[in-house]
C-alpha cells in the first residue's frame, strides 16, 4: 500500500491548515506589552477539536470581539510558545514532551485544562509524575497551587500530598513554606495523613504568622500591647478551626502553646484546659481526628499497641503517658503476607534501614511477641558499630549507642516485648554485660535477638550451637530467656509463626 492510513492523512491536512494563514477567521492576541504577538486559527477546527472553543462560539455572552469578520481573542496570560503548543495539539500535530522544560510542561498542563483538552491533561500529569518526579520534589511549591486548587489534577494532587505526608518535617523546613497563601496553608492543615505530631503543625503556623508580623518579638509575647495581640490574633484566626489542639498533650501545650494563650480565642483555651483536667469533650470546637502519624500499617497490632511501643522506645511509661504525641512513626518494610517466609527478602528489604521493630503473631490465639533493634539489620560482616545512629540518617537527632560495656537500664535501648489477649503488656531490656549479644546479625537467619531470646527462622548450624531443637520450617521461631529480662512465652522452645512484620522506626 502506497497511501497513508486515514488518520495520518487527516493529521497531514490539519497540519497544512495550521501552517496556512490564508482563510483564517480567528485572531489570538497573546502575551503582554511590549511582547504582544498575534496568532491565527480556523473556527471550524477549533469548534471540533476543543470543547472550550465550541462552548465559546455558541455562547451568547461573548468573550471575543469581531474584527473585520474575524473572531478576536485576547489571552495576555499566555506566552507565544505555550499557546503555539496548544494550537498544535488542537490541530493534531505531534509534540515531543521529552524535549520540553518541566516548568513549561506544568504551564502547558494548566493551559490544556483551560481549553478542555482532557486527554492531554491526564497524559501530562502522568508524564510529570513518572518521568519528572525528581523535579516535582525539588520544586514542590511550584506544584502546590496547581495541585491544591484544581480538582481536575487529581493525579498530581495525590502525588504532591503523598510527598508531603511521607516527610512532613522536610516540607515544613523549606523556606517557601512561610510564603504559602492563606488558602493553601488551610488546605495543608486539612490533610489527615501528615507524618508529624500536631505541636509541629502549630509551630509551623506560628512561624508563618510571625513572618506577616515581623515587628513582633515572639520571645516577648507577655509585653505585647492589646493592639499587637489583636493583630496577631487576626492573623491566626483563619487557621484555628484546622489545628487539632485537642490532640496535643498537656506537656506539649505547656511547652509550645500556653505562652500564646492571649492570641487564641478565650473559649478555646477554656475548653482545652477542661479537656486536660476534666476529660470534658469540647462543645464549641470540633474534636478533629488524629493525624495518621498515629497509625500503623499492621495486621498484627493496633494503633494503641504501636503507641505503647513508641513510648517504650522513648523510655517512657505507657501507664502514665498514653494519649500523648508519638515520638516515632513506623514504616512497613517487610511482611510475610506480602513476601512469604523468605530470609532473602527480609534482608533485601530490611538491611541498613536503621532502627526497626519486629512483630510476630504466633500459633497461640492473640499472642503477639516482638523486639526493638536500635541499629540496622545486616550480616556478620557489615553489622553496624555501637556508634551507629539509632534512627534514620535524615533524623536530626542521630543518637549513639553507649560505647562502654555497662548495659544497665538505658544503654542499648534494645528490648523484647509481648502483648496478649488479657491486655497484659510487658517489655524487657537486655541484661547481658556484652552489648554485642542484643541482636544476632546473619545473612542466613531472619531477625534474631539475643543468643536464644527471640529467633525468627534461624539456620540449623546456629540452632545446634545453642542446643535448640531445630525445626526445618520456613515459619520456625524459637524463644528461651537468656540475654533479655523477659519471658516472652510461658514455655521456652520452638513455635510456629503465623505472620511477622518488620517496621522502620522514624523519629517524628
């Protein structure tokens, strides 16, 4: 066949029409003085190829002029290059997005939405996310107006919000945060999945507000005049309904908020105090849900049990401090539900990830046991030294393990724990004088604590070395108290694992 397929012929003809300025009946005035430019078009193609122009030409309330029998549109907000690309799309010309600058593509996306080129809107969102994700990360504040304020950009919005939620501390640390417009800051405050506790959110709003009241000294609030208090209160007012004050502990309230009581609504302060001291639910203010930082993606434990573990990691007493902010969040690294009982997969996904918790569901109903490892999993050749950070390298608080051999109380912070159906929760720390015993790092074993205290899928040679009755099962576990001050089970010995999960521990 020598002839082109019909669709290519059509594209060829429309391309010729686009290039041909004869018989045009549409004039576009673009850009702003002194760079004003003209472009030309054909109404019969615009009507067919763009729902926007079809609607405009049919509308009695015209937003164009008739000049010498031509429709004249003025678009000062668009450069010649952007509008030229829009017309090429409408006329069916092929465009190569790989050669285009990322910011140009973002502007093209917004223009495509304006002119209702819906297939291009979806395509450009997908392309930016899949190919230019690093640019989005580095320029997230350029994306926020587009993502937050246009419901048609649902892909981009989800991606941007996901970036913010995965590392909210990073997002708040960016200097552009304080330049957010008020409406966009409110949209940020409405996100449930922020990976940070609420007092950090309050501090961010304070910082934003002080930038707009630069003459006020935040360290001398008690010296502010009534006029200054009212001014700052006006700045804060739009955000008050979206800050989850009742999810901030009394300790954090005292540390970060109480000195600013004067700039909060008096009724709000009273209801917060009643909530702390009388457990009275708020009447005039909404009890907003917890941020999802207090959630854990686990099929083994509940969020309440995760909070207990978070307090144990921070060396705090759960009996006194439940309901406060979490110091840590937990990112799922490995699960037998996803990857099966694979030692190789465990090391692939869990090695060199910093501090972790291991959760084990045994064959006994409602029995959950586990352990906290303050350094990375690995193998005998790459095990971290006691100088390794307990948490992720991007955490500002890189906390060293103790360098001496005295492991009483808090030194290694490694511990084992159990939860059972009677609501009995117990934690036990390492008791050995040799810190190297708190975990057993080996490429041929799953996560193992102590010499025999909690071993998940150990290899046979290690079991024989410690007189363990080895079971050649992929879901074999073993417990015998040795290095830790806790009996995890009523009877020592082997057990079968129903599921186990490993979570990365991240300071929030």
